[in-house]
């Protein structure tokens, strides 16, 4: 009876050792997928947020520069350009979120950091497989 138990436990360990590499690869594949997906989304959205934030922050200054040069030519054009510069919002509320130029710039830089971290962690996960 004792020999039978020993052979049964040896068979169980053998089955476990056969499945362990497959389970390990499956877990690392899921981890690699998650980090790589986060990296791809961050790489897509980071430039968009950064460019929108910089453009929105620069727009009032550009319009102001144009209106000051137009003011020397035509007073009415200067008034129109000043009105346009004043109409550019400093923040936009979307639902419960407040979007500002500096917030978009910060979000763009933070998404670049997420992309870098995702690339690093996905490379580590790929080496661990």
C-alpha cells in the first residue's frame, strides 16, 4: 500500500511539473498584454493632450499679438481681435472634469511617463517568459 501512495504522489508531482511552465507563461502573457496595452494607449493619447494643451495656452498670446499689429492698421479690426482673445476660455467643464491648458500639458507628460513605464515593464515581462 505504501508503494502505491508513493507512486501516486510522484505522478501528481509529475503532472504539476508539466503544467507549471504553461501556467507561468499564461500569467506572464496576461501581464505583458496589460502593460503593452497601457503603453499603446498612452503613446496614442500623450501627444494629443500635449499638443492641445500647448496650442490652447499659446492661442490667446497669438491672437493678442495679431490684434496689436492689426490695431495699428484698423481700430475696428483691433476691437474684433480683442473680443476674440477674450472669448477664448480659460477652462472647459466636461461633466465633472475641468480641462485647462496646463492640465492637458501635465496629462500629456504623465501619459508619456506611463508609456515609458509600460515599455519597461513589458520588456521585463517578456524576458521573464
